[in-house]
C-alpha cells in the first residue's frame, strides 16, 4: 500500500533528476548538504585520529571551506528579469468577460497577486524545474470566484493520463492542527486527489495516519468541470518527451556549475596546502633540536643544509586557468538563451524580429503567454464565460542582436587569449548583451576583489 506523499515511479525518477538544480537553487548550503553526491571524496580523504584523540575528517574540512560560484542562480535571475521588464498584459473581446479579466489581472490567485507577478513566479519555476503547474479552483463551485495557484512539480505525487488527458492526480499538501493535549501545533501530511471516471471529475482529501498510510477525510465530491483543472507550463516543449516530464532549460548550465564546484574546491584545498612552506633539513644529527625563532640558532656541520621549500605554483596556475575557462563557458551558456537562433541572422530577419525575437528566452516567454491565456480561459468557465478567448502578452524584445555563432566565436577568441577582456566586454555591450551603462573599470575592480577574497579563503 502506498504511503502519503509517496511518488509514482515515473515522477520519483523525475524528482531525482532535478536533485542538482534543487541544490543549486538553495545555494552553497544546498550543495554542501548534498555532500558526496556533488563533491566526491578523494581516496585518501579518510577520517583519522589526532594525537589528542579527536577525530578529523579532511573531506568534511574541505567541504566546509568550499565556496560556491552560483552561475546558475545568477543566470536565472538575469533571464527572469528580461521578459518582465515590461508589464504582462491580457485582453479579450468578450464583453461579459472583460470585467472578470480586469479583476484577475490585478488579483489572479485570490490573495492579491497580479498577473505580472504571478507570471514571473511561474516563469522562474519553469527555468529551474523545466515545468510548473497551475491549478484553477473555486471555493464555491461554478459561477463563483475562481483563483489560480502555482503548484511546484515536486508536489505532484502522481499524474496519470489516457490519450493525453489527465485522469488521476495526487497533490501533496499539509495542514496544521493543535495536538490532542493542546500544548503544541502539529503539521499533518495530506493529499488532494482528483480522478476522472466515466466523464465525471471528482475530488477528495486524504490524510496520513500514524504509519503514514492514507486515510480519506472527505467524501468524494463532484467537481463540476469536465476535466481536472491543472494546466502545465513546459518551459522548453522541445525537451518534453513524456507526460509531466521536461528537462530544465538550465540543466546543462547546472552540470557545468557542478564541475566548477568540484574543481574550485580542489583548487582551494590545494592552495591551502601549497601556500605553507616546508622546512627542509639535511646533514644534521638526528638528535639536533630544531627551535625556530628570532632568538634561537641551529648549529650544523659545513655540509648541512636548512631551508624552506615552497611550491612553484605551476599546477595551481593551470588549475586557476581551468576554472576561469569553466566560468567563461557558463557565462556563454547563459547568454545563449538570449541569442538569435540560426535562420534569422540577416538584417532583414532581425528587423522582422523587432517586436519579439526567436531566441530561446523569447520562445519560453511566448509559451508562458499561451499557457496563461489558457489559465484565464479556464477561470472564465467557472463564471460561465465560455468565450473569453483571452490573449496574454509577455515581453519578448530584449534588444540583443548577437547570434549564437557570433557568441561562440567571441567566447573562443577570449578563451584563446586573442581578445582582451576589455574588447570582449565592449563587443558584448555593442550587441546589447551588456547594459549600455556597463562600467568596465568598476567591473575589473569587483573581479579583483573577488579574486583576493578567494585567495584569502
């Protein structure tokens, strides 16, 4: 018997696939909580006992001292700002529907959230998880006050379809209640279950018992709609191969960020060891007392030697360059979301894209607009407006005129050292990738400060 909040096999696999993006979304804390899943323990990094009896784990020490450069989170923050630099709008030609639509644009979730902010949250969820869901409900059935709620994909415990139509849905929920002794508040696991049988949609709520088994706490109630009112936003439909599955658009970037996490951790650990010189002695008697200090002297024969040995740093330099290469790759990968796709690289093609380009980011924004139009239309069904036919407009013109090919060429030139950092930034600025007010000198100062901080770790 399944337990409450137990995922189906398919959704359990999809949940596991999103482990890395979940960790990166939590930042450095999330990556450290992942431990050896994301940062491999070296064969010699085994715990051992110190002379005073305490146990020391070199791996845990390295993990604690590791610092995350979260290019993935920065990219999501940048990308999610572009489509919402202008207000999200909605329109309809339905006379009966216009008053409703105007109300929902200002309050789509029944809690005062406007369509613009709701859209932004949904878009961010799509970037991180690949997909996000919207449940359209009404507390009092048809012809009442419908509202839309964003449902995180991790909260979907089971979703089954027949011929592309959703027929079974389990959504994880929780509720608070006062304990039997009245001295504390307990959080109880629940599930809202929808099913469609013989053309009729019904729903009920289940709660976990002491053993975590589901116990039905409400009767099955007819929903009133002819379909289960959950709509799904697939951020990149081309990556959606299965029902309720879609690889996050940032997955490749996240994988590269993981490589950076591992290499920077190794580099930092190596630097910690290499920057401490070793005292080398030869030709001294084995019983010679070595006391190091300004008030001491060490006596030895004429052929004896005593000196500090330091690391030459060649390997550290190569490691640092490797990390910088990864950072440049991550930067380029993030920019590729805004670059024009092949097929529209002529001046005429770019002119035709004046009000919306064909970049991946613009495509995701248009897909979001279509999904939100469907959400509003479903809300219209609750108030018996069957002809709402709304159109939601999400901004898609970001002023970026660089193609993916141009970006790769510039990035390669920078990587090979054929283009200075200044010229690279100027080219990015000229093509609209960097803002017009971008200050190169100020950026260089910040980079130096970050490098100094990294060295001092």
